[in-house]
């Protein structure tokens, strides 16, 4: 997503701020938000953030990043309402797979960019 790093940062920033805001509100102000658990809402918002990033990466031609962010989003959506061991484990595994791929490819792209500009 070379041409849209600012968009990616903005999406991540907004999603993180909203998720943290929900969590903090639930932790310090009220036990629920519209009858829902604030932690679950925060994780769901963060999952939606990864879903938006998946769409953005797909639109900019980085389908591999799109799939990786989509896998991480599904992991978060599984994790948010999870109360059983298998769902929690499945969510964490999907987050791990998507996150590791994103990290490895991001490091590789940055290294290639430094090699061509340096």
C-alpha cells in the first residue's frame, strides 16, 4: 500500500481510538454500553478496522495484504464474543497467522525500499 500509507495509518488510528474509548468507557464509567460488554465492542471495532484495511489493500492491488488483514479481522470477530476455549484458540491462531504474514511482508518491503533508495 505504498501510495496510501497515510490512509492506512488513519484507519488504524481511528479504529484504535474508538476501540480504546469504548474499553475505557466500559471500565471506568459504566459496566455496559447499550447493554453490551465494552470489551467485546472494543474488539469488534478493532476487527472492523482490520476488515477495512483488508478492503483498502485489496483495492490498491495488494491482495496478499488484504487476505492477511481479512484473516486477522475474522480472528478478532471470533475472539470478541468468545467464551469457550476452542473459539478463543481459533481467534488467536487466526490473529497470529495474519499478523505474522503482515509483519514479515512489511519488513521485506521496507528492506527492499531501503536497498533501492540507499
